[in-house]
C-alpha cells in the first residue's frame, strides 16, 4: 500500500523518537528551518480588451509596503473579464465575455498553464460557455469540473477539466426562466455559481429573476439537479449578483446589485436551504444618486464583510457578529472609482480594488482589529480592470 503524506509524517515522528531513545539521552538533531513568509504576492488582472487593455496582466504586491508593480501581460485574450486559478496555482481560467463564439450565441472560456517560476501564462485551449456574456467561474473541490455563469444566456454550464488542465465540452446546462420588475430584469441573468464546502450544493445568483437558485451537484458526472427547495427569492428588484460563504459554512452573504443591499442568510449545508437573517443597505443614509453593487468578500478571520458600490464609489465594511448579524463599520471612499471587483490578499493584510472606470488598481491596508481600510502607495495603471486573482505563494 502506498504511504500517504500523513502516514509519512507519523512514521517519521516515530523514527525520530526511536533514534532519540537509542542515543541514550543524546540531544536530538535540530529541526529543519521552516520556509520564511513571502515578502510579495503575485496576482493576475482580468480586463476588457474592448475597453483598451491588452489582455491578462501579471502584477505583484509588496507585503511590507503595499506597493504594486506590473510584471507582464498575456496579450490577445479577448475580454477576459473574470479569472480563476486552481488551488495549486498551476492553471488559470478566464471567461471571454462575448455574445457570439464560433457562429453561435455563446461566450467562451480559455485555459492557461502557469509557469512555476515566472508565472507567465501559456494558452492550452478554449471552449464555448454555452451562453452569451459569461461572467463568473467556479471550480469544484476535486478540480474536475468548471462551472460557468452566463449573464446574457441566463444559464449555468459545467465544463469538465482534462488531464493537463485543458477544458472539455460542456456536460451540463441549466437554463433559467423568469424576469423581475427592474428595467435590467427583462430576462434571467445568471451572475455567479458558488459551491459549498462539502461540494454538494451549488448556489447560483440570478440577477434577472431575483432568485438564488439551489442545485445538487453530482461530483462524479458534473450534473446539476434542482434541490428540493430549488431557490431563495430575494426582494423584488433586488438583483442578487454575488454571494460569499462565511468560513463557518453556515452563513451566506448575498450582495444585491439593483437595490444596493446585502442580505445575511442562514445556510443549511445538509438541505441546501437559505433563510433570511437580515438585509441592510450598502449605501450611506441620505445618499440619493444611482449606485450598483458588484462584489462581496469575507475577511480570512471571518470577522468582517466587504462589498463594493459602483456610483457611490465606495467599499462598505460591516462587522460580522457571532450569529452572522452585520453592523456597519464604514464606507471607504478614497481613490475608489467604479469598483467592479476587489480581492483580499491571502494574509488578510491588504485589499486590492479593480477600479474599472478609474483604469487602475488601488491597494488599501486593512486594520485586522477594526476592519477599516486605508489607501497606501500609488494606484497601478491598468486599462479597464475587472477582476483580481491572487496566485499561491511560491514554494
């Protein structure tokens, strides 16, 4: 039987103990030095080439200063507006936000391998997303299937991953139906699919129908089946766009684009059901202008929730209580201009914002005690940035 990593660690520990006993009290050898913490992290930037960019950018964040540096670019990738890396940082996947691909009403998804040292991208292949304007990607826990949300298509497709990281043809397609009262809700608009920690259920935010759809996920075949309770209905005209799980796996936070709110939901991981706990505005009291929510993330420690407002041009910060209840901390506004997407670095020290209309990336230092955000350094100029994806630290 092959020895697992856990078996190896256990065996090594016993061997070391035996050696120490055999040496009759002699000093055990000093432990091997642990790798030092990284001084910088690399990240990729998705963009709109139709907005003047060159493709997918590779950049670096200095963890001491918050300084940002552009390292390189992979040109010729059309409208790679959302990016996703696999857990090992060996492959990157990008949507191509098109409404026609290979003569069909579809966008596309592109697969790339990542060089382990330079982190440069090498194109592998490209497949149809099976719906127009793909806008989000999600990998299952086994790294076997990629879920694609198609905004114009109003559906979710599942693409198998091939040996070597390439993409196969879609094996599943779930078409949504319906509409909502807002002018932007004349048809379904699937905006994000998220798998739970058990790899059992998929929650799909449909901005056009005011529903969070719930599917059972077959990890062996990539199939999606509507759950016994097939959806959670938001307030009419809310427009659920993105959601995120709390680290405890039992609370979900949904950010609603059209009515600028965030909803805390109790999640039952066995049944896949959602129950509203609280809904709050993401905007300051008294604000009367137009604004549209975009992205949402929980801090690594599970204590703070962050959401982006396009129009008010801010990041809203909430403290998360033990039961998932939210309390407003602040609206961070300095240097923020149409924040399409943002990302917390894996250490939790910095938050980076993709200012789509500001044509730059802004770094903000995060106070881990209060959750508050403070801009640092100079913004990094990138045309029409839409998505940020951190690469794992080099081994």
